[in-house]
């Protein structure tokens, strides 16, 4: 494995740090849950629209953050073919930025495609180079992010948001 995380079974400090990092990752889903609730439950159209825009911004941020991990690994020389890796990272960042610019339901749909596409690249392009624990976390996070963004998109339609 090229990406050595330096963890052994006896290294409880590293294990605890990884557990904290995992929980922080899952807590990063909370804003998307709140945005979904806001789009569906807030009484005023302007507040619903604000919640939808917040979901777009947070979804784009999560996509950029996932891509930034690979940017750092490529720049540090931990992943082979840095040009191809940086291309994938830039594509993810551009998809997130485009989603924010497009906005509305189309932007949410673009984020779902962006997150799903980046996970596909991560799993099939880098699967053997990344720790299994990372891939499992990313799979769960990507699924949750895509579901929350898609639900926000559908609820936006019901609320009359574009």
C-alpha cells in the first residue's frame, strides 16, 4: 500500500484520532439534514430558498474537501500519476463550483453526480492505493450525501423552488 497511515493494532492514540475524524465526518452531514428540514418545513418561501442555497454551498464544500484529500496526497507524492490525480481533483472542484453557480434543483443534481462520480473514481481508480477504512467511510459518506442532496432536490420541487 502506497498510502501508509502508520497505524498498528496497538497504536490506540491513532485509532482514537481516526475514530474522532470519522465522527467529525458524520457530523459534517448535519448541515445537509438541517437544510433538508428547512426546505421542507420552513413557512416562508425566502427561508426555504435560503435553506436550498445552503445545501448547495455545503454540498459543494464537502465535494471540494473530499477532493482536497487527494490533492494533498498527490502533492506529497503518496499517489502515483499526480497529473491524472490533480485532473480528477480539479474536475470535482469545478463540478462543485458549477453547482453553486447553476443553483436550484439543477445544482443539487449536479452535486449528486459530482459526489457519485468522485466516489466511483476513488473506488475504482484508487481502490488498491487507499486504506480500506477510508474507502468504507467515503462510501457511507457519499451515499448519505447523495441521498440528502437528492431528497432536498425533490422537496425543493414540492416547495415550488426551482
